């Protein structure tokens, strides 16, 4: 009888343990994607991610077709869809690759119990992470809260396995289960269609992922350690959305890096391990996105300021590096890591707005919106996370801009109304002499906003607010 394979955050046919195992049985295979947003606690994906998912599914449909299988698209509760698929196809086996978001993992755990009660074989496989969060333990048997020992544990652990070959052919099972068309899943923005900027930047899907990896290793990896912090350069891999949707696995990336021994490759491996660390934290802290990891931070008195939040979201704060980042995000669905830190610090510390508001905005607008990396990074910046930036580290948006965007390439690209300002005033236009502003076509408050807060006053306010909740002060 047939084998059902569930495909969710593993939209690939290469290094896909569940799919390979199903193909190896030699029996008919029924691959199903389920858009399951109907279980308690499962977080619906954001608008930019939906756009990505649409295109990624399109690629997966084609790739599966090439090897002989047909992807069935469904919407609903996972357990109900699988039960329907078993009844319709007569399958006696269900395979899937493990998910680590706690709500999604709970859905899969319940599925396993449920189908086994019907004498159906259920088996899950690895793929998304090189370590199993439930298995990696500290010396005292707990979980890791600090990155460096976590990284050491990964490094001294078992070597990550080799990638699994894609099936060369699969015996497809046609017509046994009715599915939706891709358009019926309703993932694309319609009125208005705001996805032009995303289309220009990205090629969602497995082939796009491997092309990015290849180009990155050829062009940017050797200098990664230095150029990864310069937002005006394409110095990072851009693999994050591909990883988030499981179009490529860390096993494949590490295997491709095998022959790279320089400082760039060493740094890149450590960044990949931050992703593993975020998942480790999420697995052990299911409420990572709605509760502060350090409980005293839940008493923090955040300001409610809808106007300031909106100015931040639209890239109209009057701080050029922050605004450039927020506009890059809006246009492309991605923001450079350095600028994510600056923009997040500005929301939390300069505006004293709850980090959860920022996390939600990123969740909706990032193509790489990730259940682990997003909340873990926001808590890191807020200082409420496990291995967090110290609370007194408040990014100065002017100094950060001058240091990491010294030639102003980044700000000029995303805030073109400031493009004519000379470098020395580009990150602080309010200090430019009026004649120079006029010459550059800038009228503060009209063509570009005056700063919505004074950074130095905001910094003092934040320090006071933070000291009030810190029990260790
Ligand atoms: P590269 O530098 O090429 O790194 C390769 C991969 O390593 C990335 O794709 C990512 O999977 C991982 N990685 C790199 N840096 C980090 C990091 N600091 N933390 C965790 N993993 C990392 N990353 C997401 O994937 N999804 C998110 O939703 C997300 N939200 C963030 C929110 C904030 C406030 C901040 C400060 C960071 C966030 N990050 C998030 C982490 C980081 O900014 C992105 O992973 C990175 O910018 C992606 O670009 P890249 O693939 O070119 O990175």
C-alpha cells in the first residue's frame, strides 16, 4: 500500500529524509503539503512568507513531477487531512521531516499517536537542524542558555551527516486525494499586489537556494568575516528564507563548505550555529515570542505610541540608517543583520516600544520570518533573552551608520531623498548647515522627517526604565 509523505517546512527533494525513505520502499508515494493554521497555538505565517511559500510550492510541484510524483495541496487540520488521505489512498505509512516550532511539533506528536492507534506506521526524519534540541544537554542535564558553550558542544559533537541523494524516480499515486490548486491556497497578495520588490530580489525554491549557495561560496565567502557587517555590500549569503522554508538544509551547506578553511568559512559556520541555537532556545521555551525569557522583563513599562510605531514601520523616524533598513524590509522582504540590530534597538530602546510589536512586524514583512530566529533575536536586542546583549548596550544610530555605512551606499540606496547630502552629514542631516541642506534638496520635516526622538534623551530614559526592572542592579 502507498506511503504518505508530508512536506511543510522542507520544500525540497534533495536531502529530504522522509521523501527518500518513501521512495526507497518502492511503493506508490503520495506527497502532501498542508497549510495548517487551524490548530491552537500554530502561528499563521506572515504576508511576505505567504508570497514566498506560493513560489516555493510551485517549484516543488515541478521538481516532484519530474521524478514522477504529484504534490497534493491541502488546507486544514493536519490530523484531519492525514486521516482523509489514509482513507482515500489506503496508505499504511506516513513519513515526515521533524518541525521544531513547539506548536507545530505538538501537532506532529499528536499525529504520530493518532495514526499509530490505527496501526499506521508513522516515522519522522531529521533535516532542519544538525542537532536535536531534545538530545543536546549541558553537563548538568539542562539546556544551553549561552551561545559559546552551545557552539562548543556542536563543534565537539558528532560530525553532521552527509546530505541524502534525491530520489531519481518515485512511483506516484495519482487521483486518490483531491487537492487545491496553488491559486486556491490564496497565498499571493492581490489588491494591491505589493510583491514587485520581492520578485526582483528572490528566486524562491530549491534551485534558487543552491544557486545562492554556489554564488556565495564563489564570490563572498573568503571576505565574509569583514564584509558581513557592511549593509551596502552583498557580503552575506541571503540563504535565510531558503533555510526557513527548508529548501536547503544545514547538512547541505556544511557539506558544500567542506573544502573552505579560511576565516570567512569559520565565521559562516558560527552564524549557522546561531540559527541552531535559536531553535534550541525555542524548543526549551515554547513561549519565546510572547514571554520574556528573563521573567523580570515582563514587568517592563513599555510605551504605547501608535504614531511612533508607524513612523518606524514606514521608515520615517528621521534616523537615516533605521529608515533605510525599514524601507529595505518593506521593499525586499529582507534586511541586513547589522541594520536589523540597529532598527530593533531603536524601536525598543529609543522609542521604548515593546519588542513584541517589532517581532510581529518582522513576522509579517520578512520573507525569512522564522519561528526561532525572529523572537530569539528580538529578545537578544531587548536584553530580555537568554544570551542577550547587555541592557546598557544601546545602539547609537548615528555612530552605527557612520561606522558600518561610511560611504553612505546603503542609506543613499534606500533613502534617496538624502542622496545628495555629503557623507559627513548623511547619518545626521539635522546637523547640516541650512545652506547645505538647501543645496542638497533636503528640507527637514518636509522632504525627510526631523528625528522623532532625541537619541541622547531617549537613551537616558531607556537606562532608567531598564534599571527599574533589573533585579541584579
Ligand atoms: P548570513 O550572514 O549569510 O548567515 C547564514 C545563515 O546563518 C542565515 O541565513 C541564518 O540562517 C543564520 N544566521 C546568520 N546570522 C544569524 C543570527 N544573528 N541569528 C540567527 N541565525 C543567524 N533570521 C532569520 O532567519 N529569520 C528571522 O526572522 C530573523 N529575525 C531577526 C530579527 C532581528 C531583530 C535580528 C537582529 C536578527 C534576525 N535574524 C533572523 C537573524 C539574521 O539577521 C538573519 O538570519 C540574516 O540577516 C539572514 O541573512 P543571510 O542569510 O544573508 O545571513
